C-alpha cells in the first residue's frame, strides 16, 4: 500500500506555525523602517507647525472663522478627540500648539519616545479636529500614523532612547522617567476628574497606556526573569501588529487611489495631469508647469505612469526588485507634486508613509553615510562625546554580512 501523500503535513504545519509565532514575538520587526517613519512624520509635522506659526490663531485657535461652537457640534456625533475643544482660551491654545512642537522635536530625536508618541498624537488630533476643514490628504495620513506610532517600538535605533539604553544598565534608576510618568498621570487624573475627558474610550486608552508603562518599569526593575520576557513578547507582538497595519494602510491608499483613477475619463485619455498643473493656486513655478504641460507626450506619460505605479505597487510587493523600482517611482512622484504643485507637507507625509517599505540595506547604508558626513563636520571634542557606545547598533559602520543579517531579520518586504 503506497504511503499517504498527506503524511507529515501536520508536523510541517506545526513547525511552520511555531516558527511564525516565534518570529513575531521574539523581536520587534522592521526597526529601521519604523525609525524612519517616526523621523519622517515628526519632521513633517514640525515643519508644518513652524511654517504656520504666524497664522496659527486663524487656522486652529480662537481667531479661526470655524468657531468653537461649530467645532464642538461637528465633532459631537463622531466623538473626535481634541483638547482644544475644552476651552476657547488663547493661553490654552498657545500651550497646546507649542507643546505639540516640543513633542514633534522629542519624537524626531527619539527622546522618551513612549511619552513623545502619545503627546504627538494628542497634539495632532487636537489641532486637526479643532478645524477639520483645514486639512488635506497628507493631514489624514499624519492623523492615522500618529495613532499607530503609539503602539510601535519605533525608537529601537536612531534615537536618544537607544543611546541611553546602550549606556546604562537595565536595572538602573530612571528619575526623569518617573517624574514624567507622575506628571502625565496627574494631568490625566485632573482631566478625568474635571470632566474635560468625558469619553470612555479615550479615558480607557490613556489610562491603559499610563498603567502599562508603570507595569513595564516595575518588571524591568524587579522582575528580570520570565515576567519581563512575557511582557517583552507582548510589546513585540503589538509593535509587529501595528507595523502590519501601517503596511496595509499604504497598500489600501494606493490601491483605492489607482482604481478610482482608472474609472475617470481624463485618466483614461491621458490628460488628467494637465488640469491640476494649470490651477492658479497650485503653480508655484508657472514657467516650469507651463513647459511641462505644453508637451502632450509628457502629460500622457505622467498620467498613465501615475495610475500604473499606484495600481501595480500592491502586486509588486511579491517581487523585491519590482517593489523597489515602484517605490522609487512613487517617491519621485511625490517630489514632483511638492515642486510643481507647492504641496511639500503632503508629499513629505506620503514619503514618510512609503518609507515603511524601504530596504534595510539601503537604510543602513544611508545612515552610515550620514554619520560619516556629520563626523567630518563636527569638531573632535563634540565627536568624542557623541560617539556611540561600544556594543550599540550604531557603534560600527554596517558591513555587508551585517546588512544581510538585518535583511533576513526584517519582516517588511525588501
């Protein structure tokens, strides 16, 4: 009697399942990708807040034509979160706006990133939900990513937190962290007791994050064995799930945009790009847009190329080289939008979102080149102070075998 063709299938499935579970619980996948996403969105929001600083009151503050009563009525049905809806005080608005700037800087540098991601999210949601009609597609992306970043371990590399973790023992005291945790807890308690934070969902979220950070600190200090290992596995699982959501979000945005374009008659006849390039409000360089839009073949190529890149990107994830080519094309497309249409922050947000698919080898190569360039510009005394500690991930320039190992350990398609 011939052996069953299904012999050993159960064993192979169990082994594959065990490897998969171990893969998503043993490590935080895509550390360099999540770090560049963190840096990209922090730079985007910081640049926007600084550019609009002279007009901040008219955009999001008490001087806005979209008054507090209108904003409160508009957000009452969907329970949108905004601390700027608590009061119409000028002082409160200035405090929130400038704290958002500081949170963006902290997120950019990776300083106390767990708290920085939460403050960044609070600032982004508060400003955008205060004047909902001021945003565009880039603001929607920042809105979503600010929430996803709170669940990621996006400061494992290229951050002050990573540098501090490499220089100090794991069980060392952390008075600054305790002070920040106590201050944030006091602020949360005051918001709940005063009735300002009346949303059950948001109250549970902020309270849960605050309690989670307390438990994490206690485990790091007093339970270095199995409890800490289990907590680390849960944190890795949350990080990897958030990373998967970010990747799916990128695919969903481009797939829906591409398929909707296919249905448009102007995209079908290859003239769609011509019209936005001739809008008065979106022509910072009229001579350049006139030169490009005057060439019918170039307009046709840009129109069809945009649709091809957006629709084909999801399918290109099945092949590393095809994905990298289309990713480069999408970045070039957003740079073109920034230059030709004067939408730099929209383009920066989209490029920061696309960065989740950048190859690890490319990010390591770029990071090493930036580090070498910075070392040449800094004086020797400052260079010695900023030198990465021995044993840290930034201590040496990545060698080819190191890059290959990181490629194998990274979950995102390469």
